[in-house]
C-alpha cells in the first residue's frame, strides 16, 4: 500500500520554491548572524542563527511567493518533526558532533506530550507491568529533569524544558512554526527540502547530508517519494494472528483531552448547541469516574483520513468532549461534580496513526512477541502491549475502546526498521517507523518513539563522521557495533546488549567498596549491564550510607591515563515516571529527584605515588547519567565517595566507566 504522490523532480522542486532562473538566493549560517546576543554560556541562540546576510535581500523577491524571503541553509542532519522522536534525534545527533536543523510545524516541541495535547509519555514498562524496564537515555534525562524542576506538573514547563534542551546545544538550530512541504530527490537520495514559516515570511531551502522523518505523518517521506504503508494489512500479508482478515485503510483514531478542577463553589455548565447528547448507552464500555484529566477514549476518526480529515475530526471530538462534560455536570448522576469546571480543552487532536514508511525490515507481531529471534542491529527497545482500538472510536459503542495483548517481554527494534528502503539517506523514527499495523499498535507510544529518535540521531551522526549511508552502516559490522556501543554509553536501553566498549578503561579494573548491601557487590559496576528488574540487585553496587558516606573504588594493576569518568546511577526504574494531569496515575510517581539517586558525591583519583586528586565534587544531583571531564592524569585508582542520596539510606551505582 502506498500513497500515490509523485516524487518531486528538480523542476517541480524549484516550482514549489517559486524560483526562476534569475532568482537571487541568500546564504545564511550561524557565523553570519548580525551581533546576536549570546546566552549565558556563550552559545548563540538558534533563532538568531538563520537570517539573511544581505540587508537588501528582503527587497529581492521571486516568482510564486512575492512576499516571502528565501534563505539557503546547509547542515549535516535535517530532522523534520519536533515530538519526542525528533527532539531526541536532534539532541543525539548534535551531541555527537553533527550540525543539526530541527524543523517543527508548531510553536512548541513535544508533539502529543506537549501542552497542546497533554498526553503523558508511556513506554516499555507498560504502566509498571514490567517494573525495571523504564527507558534510559535522553528520554530518562528529560523525565528526571521534569520531575525535579516541575513538581507542580505544569505542561508548559515541559514545553520549555524541551525548548531549552535544543537551544542549549551549540550544533542544533531550531525552526518553529515551520512546515516542510517539498523535497528534491536525485538518484535515490534526498538533496534538499523546502520549508516555510509564514509567521516570519521565510522560505528555507535546506541542503543536508542526511534526513530524518520524525513527523509522525511521514510528510518528508511522502514528499520524497518513499514507499508508504497506511492502515491494516491482511492477516495473510505477514501471517499475523491479530491482523484483520481483509486489508483496510482504517486506523486508530485521534483523541482530545481536557482538564478540570474543583473551584470550591457551584460551577454551572451550558454546553454549545453542537455538543453531542450523551447518555448511558454511549458509555457502556467507557467508565466515567474521576474527571480531572479527561478521557483518552474520547477518540474518533480512524474510519476517516486522519490527516486530510483532521478538521472534521477536531469538530467531532470537541462535540464529544462538550457532550461528555454536559453529561457529567447536568445528568444528575455525579453530584460531586457540582463545584468542578473545565480549565483547559485540547484543540489539537492527539493523532495516533497515519502513514508508516517502509524500511529494509518491517516489524511484525511475531517479532514483538519474540518468535523470530533477536536482531543483530538492535538499537532501541519497546514493550507496550499490542493495543488495538476500534476505528470508529467513541461511536463504536458496542465495542471496548481498546483490546490489549500483553507481550511476554520487551523487544528490540532494529536499525533496519529506522531507515527507508528507497532513499539512501532517509532515517525515520516515531510512529512512522517501519512496522505492520499490528506491530505499530505497540511501537507508537511516545517513550518508544523517543528511544527510536535517539538511535536515529546517533546513527546519523555516525554516518556523517564515516561517510556512510544508513544501509552501509548496517552492513559494516564494525561500525554497527560502534553504533550500539555508543548508544549504550549514552544510556540507551538495548535488551541483552552489554558494555563492551574497547575504550572503557574501567573494564580492566578491579572494584572494591566500603561495604555491601545484600548481594549488590562492587564488581557489579563492571559487568556491563545498567538495570535490574524489581527486587533484583544483580547489576549494581549498593552500600549503607554511614556517617562518612559510602565509597566504591576502581583499581588498576598499572596507572591509566584518564580524562573522563562516567557514572550511571540508580534512578528508580522500578516505578513509572512521567508528567500527567491524572491524580490517580500520579500517585505512584515521585515528582521530585528520585530517592535512590546520589545527590552529593566526590570523585577522587589516586596516583601511583599515593597522591589524591579531586576530580569532581557534586552536590544537588538528580540525574542518572553523569560525566565528569578533567585534564588527563595518570591514575592508579578512582574512588567515588557518596555522601548523600535524594532520600534512600543506601548509595547505589550501576556502572562506572573511565576514558582516556
């Protein structure tokens, strides 16, 4: 199944840009910004980095768009889409040295997790059905920062956190309110794309070495002519027991959430004239209990085109939201709702499904159930259940709003499902990754999208460094191993893959400690794994915090030249952690630094002569992954002295790495 949108040739691309042979282009780059104000750490703000360098450029318009100014820009990696997948892809690529442009069609980042939709991020731990499998890496960094700095659960501060992360990366440039609308392809490779920002009256013609489609709707892949899948495959297509007998273009629907609160006095409600009339017959499988955080089952539109019918879908969802609230307030069945009123209603449908892009591998039900073995090119994990929804959503009143099939274990996602089979420099991550519909019902959730994004961003940076296509990266097994080990070093979770980084000097050290809690031995920090399942103490060191703290030390037979120590700490993977407006869902979380995590600690090096050197002194930490760089020094031993946690009475460390 494929959308029959023709691939744009060079003539069509220039026509889309409104260019004639006499058009004058403006080349802009970071270095060209006119006296931008530096941020406190000296980084030039991204929004000031792409500007016309020629003051007369505004006067030189071109055919087709006489009131828009064209700007030519180059980068290593262009990422389209600023949801969790795009944000994590941009951060990963930029942190590994690639020059990145992130294009987002909204005024804020986060996609369905943003304040425009307010859907909480879920993933492989499946609402703690698998305690211990919360995702590591960049999404964990974001979750921990949000929990520590946003205890009030403000969605706009989540938006701001994502914005700050991108803006603080020197090699990342962010273009908000900017839509990608055309692509130029030559000999199976995307050369450049066209993007437009009507708020600033700019057209951006962006040339890149690699592209990543994280739009969810596969807009970049569509414009570039990649093979697209839409809807349900037939059961016989991949021999999936959960697939429908016949193929159809129907999908999961979209949802609108709302939030409400108790105002302490009667709050009457009059619905609009177009609100749905709701009674018990419409809610047979849709229980109304607490109402501070709306209902994901206010879902509609899977029987339509979730892209081109989005305005109709929005209207119907709003009519259902207002109708359900009218039922809560005015049916007489919920007297405790008298003092409650809605304080926010979503206006952007939270879309679940539209197009998917075909890669060299298409993930299927059997892959996610572990029936086909594992992938040699595993780069990320998933684990949400196979979560099917009826296409009619709220209007399928005789059907349950979801049917979930629990997976026996988390599963790995291969690199080959994250690049296009058609275009040699196109990656993808998020809900448009290469899956059957059945597999998609699991991979679609946002934490899974985020870890796919980190994998793609890291792979794109590695391809940039080595001059490889994504497929060549897979085929070069040494480079593939480098990708996997780089991801593990960044705390990305890959099932059953352990640290075998040849550059990690700690792997040749011996570990000793001040004490041990139960079976959490010091040598566990060197076993290559950085998580335990609930109740286990197999892969971390732990020791009681005495009056002087607790310490663990790495010792080498011969001195090692070291300039960086990396710690992976315990951040409570056994519990769920996300931003949510659901009070009941929030009860199991800690909206603060996680108590297991080391708060205050010192790193102390010891030379062969016995001299002690302080390498780092940290207070107030809440993060899981910490890196400490210093001037290279020859050390016989490195000691971590933990003096306080964020609440636990034991010091806990999963891994210590050391690098030259």
